[in-house]
């Protein structure tokens, strides 16, 4: 059955990537800075969006200006490490598809209060379909943070997504217009 689920996920990824690309409108997610969970948090793990992902550039800058400790991921083998970023564009490595901050790894994962998670699609149980690398699947169980997936309009689905035992339900989903909190 696990191979069937993997096959279903890959089929859906291809479909959702095409749908996202065809309907992509760049919209910033700065409204998230006002959500109670993010407003109260001091340490936030975010990401640099690329391609047609929900745009995080202004949100990241807004969080830094609000005095938050902003962490961004770097790929290290099959894992993600997190590096604090202060908003200085010269401290970003743009040599790969994913822009990564330059600096020392943030060692206190227990301090992370919020994780902003990229998602291709989410269902109303909080399960997400990511890009397929498994980086967030390996990272999310390591933190007790509030986890929110970022989506474009129309990417939150009442249709249940295929799941594997390692998949983690997120606490919420955000679109450009709203935040939906799940009862996990």
C-alpha cells in the first residue's frame, strides 16, 4: 500500500504543480504577522519562497522589523538546518534553486515557536502535500511549534490527501486572505 500512496502523491504533485503554475499570481502573506500565534512568538522558522510558491519575502522582512528571530532553512544532506537571518540580502546564498542564509546553525530547536511550511496542497485535516523531498517530514517531528502551511487561493481542499505514516498534520493553513486553524 505504501507504494500506492507514494504513486498517488507523485501523480497529485504533477497535477498541482501545473495548476499552481497556470494560476500563479504573486501575493504577499504579510497579514500573517498579525495572527495571534505569530504576533506572540519570538522565534519563527520561515523559508525563502521560489518559483510560484506563496511569496514570503515581505513577510520575512516584516517579522524581522517586528523584532522576531527569523530562521531560514539550509539543506545539509537529507536534513534541514536553520540559520538566523537579519534581513541582509548579502547574507543569502543564491547559487542553488533554494536561496539559503549564510551563517552558523541555530542550535536551540526547542525555542522555535512557529514554523511556516510550504505546501502544494492541504486538506482540512491539516495534512499537506509538499514538493516530495521529505525535508519538512523529517524536521517537523523535532519541534513542538505551531505549524502553518502557506497556500494560494483554491489550494485548501476538502478532499483528503494520500498519507503515509511519517506525514505530520499541521495546525493551520494560510491563504492570501485567511487563516484556517485545524482541530488536531
